[in-house]
C-alpha cells in the first residue's frame, strides 16, 4: 500500500465521516443539523444533550425518561468519597480523570454505562473540588440539568445565572473531530470499553491548547488596570511570538460563532463591566496585530467569572457538557469501526551495531 503524507497535526485532513456536528460554509456550528447558537438561545441543555446522543430532540416522555436516567446516577458511592478524601490533589481535572477511571459503575450495557458516566460528572466534580478544599459535599437538589450544575459548582441556587450557564453548556457540548473527541475515537476504535474511551478524552481535554485554555485566561487578564495595559500585553506577546490563551482555532480562522454569542450574553449581563472592556481591547488588538480571533474559551472564561464560578472548575465544566458529544462519537465510531492506526515516517538511526 502506498503511503500518504499529511500535514503536521492532521491540519485539514478528513479522517472519517460524522453525522454529529459540522461547521457549515457560513461558519455556523451545527449540531445534528441545528445551529448551535440557536439551540443555546432557545433550548434546554438536557434536550440538546439528548439531541446530540440520539439525533432528534426529545418528546415529552423521552425528556422525562432522559432526566430520570441522569438522576438515577446522580449520587456518590461512599467508598469513592473516602478515596477523594485521600487525594491531596487540588487539580480538579486530574481528580475527575482518576475518579471516572475507578468509579464502580452500576450499568452493564454500554449505552447505559455511557449515560451513567456522563450523569456522574457534576457530582464527582463538585465533591472532589469541595473535599480538596476542606469543605463538605453539598446536598443534592431536585432541579433542571443547568440549575443543578450551577448549584453544585457554586453552592448557590440562582435561576437567572443557571439560565446563562445553560447557554454555555450547550455551546461547549460538541465540536466534531476536536482533539479530545479524536482521542476518544482512537481508544474506542481498539474496542476498549466506554470508561477507557472517556478517560482518554478527559486526559486530552485537560491540555491548555484545548479545554485547559479556559482555566488560564483569567491569570493574565484580571491584573490589567486599563485597556492600554491590556493592549501592551498583547504587543509584548506578539513581539516575543508567544501564544495568548483563548485565541486561535483549528476551524475558525476569522470568527468563532460561539465566542461572539457568549460575548453578546456578557454585554447583556453588564456591558460596563471593567473585565468586558479589557476583553474587547485584547480581542481587537489581537485581530489588528495577528488576525487571530477570540475562541469560545476566551469569552467563556469571562462569562464563568461573571457567573461566580471558581476558575478551577472551568475545564471540568467544559467536560460536563462535552461528555455528551463524546457519547455520540463513541457510538458512531463503533457503528462503522476500523482501528485508527496511522503510519509514521522514520527519521531515526539505522544499522547500529551492538
Ligand atoms: N496567540 C497568538 N498567536 C496565535 C494563537 C494564539 N493563541 N493561536 C494561533 N496563533 C497564530 C500562530 O502563531 C500562527 O501564526 P504564524 O502563522 O504567524 O506562525 C497562526 O496563528 C496559526 O496558528 P496554529 O497554532 O498553527 O494553529 P493551529 O490550528 O495548529 O492551532 C490552536 C489551533 C491550538 C487552538 C492555537 O490557536 C492555540 O494554541 N491557541 C491557544 C490555546 C487555546 O486557546 N485553545 C483553545 C482552543 S478552543 C477550544 O478548545 C474550545
């Protein structure tokens, strides 16, 4: 078989088909054919999760059944709580990856197990975050997916903020062959189990070039006293050829529709907010200097900050949502499976004598 050379990072390479999500010719992100920003504007996050997994929005009875399936796995195993107390780690993504790996799941069937894993994410994240900071886990609440997640992540009940969070959860839910989804598909393609596949995805999401970016944005951001200081920061980074987290995307080269949607939501929350003005100054300067657009993570970090969510929970929140995209891709990979195993061009030594 003749070999095909592809660009580094598989940039622009189509490796398989998907019916889950795509970006259309106008730059809109589509989930199962619907515009993601329209879903974010009008639909409940749990319904969008159902859509992504099942390829259709739920009927009333399907909605109830889906909520029931998520709720039945919303608790925490007592032994796992004990393990959490032994973890000295404060990095929530690291703990989430470990706990997802060892959790004693109840489901026997793969499809139930995938949903069980997704259902357990918010509780695992909330408990490990609180326990690692010497706090007691929160009592659960009977609420919608977004309201419960907002409560578990902040300890507060706030229907308005939960409505804002609902939108972000939808925008984070799926993005075709991004790095974590591709990692999941590679693992699934070996016929490894659902837990191993989701752990691969989680481990990949953690990196700062992918989902981990949203946790790093406020670090450089909050210290700026005015727009001029923010612009100077961009100039210095560009001059030294360093990357700024929250900018650039493999797919969106001029505009990330999710970032612009979230920006408008921030404007609705408080267009006079200092942080919003700094953000716009950075975005404009980056475009002027590098022609690189803000990605979802840039405005999502500011959005979550304004919603009162702790920075350590930004990437885990992304994971709590993206896990539904991973489920769809796990199923799709197995429907027409072929092991993903590329070749490499050898550039090492040959003919060495012992
Ligand atoms: N800051 C400064 N310049 C950038 C940035 C950035 N964040 N991102 C891209 N560029 C520049 C590159 O330096 C390069 O410029 P050059 O041609 O002058 O060398 C050009 O834009 C193309 O960038 P690549 O890194 O080659 O693009 P690629 O598609 O390989 O990478 C990636 C995409 C990894 C997202 C990249 O833009 C990046 O590292 N961004 C910062 C991390 C980040 O925000 N990640 C979140 C992604 S979105 C998400 O996961 C929801």
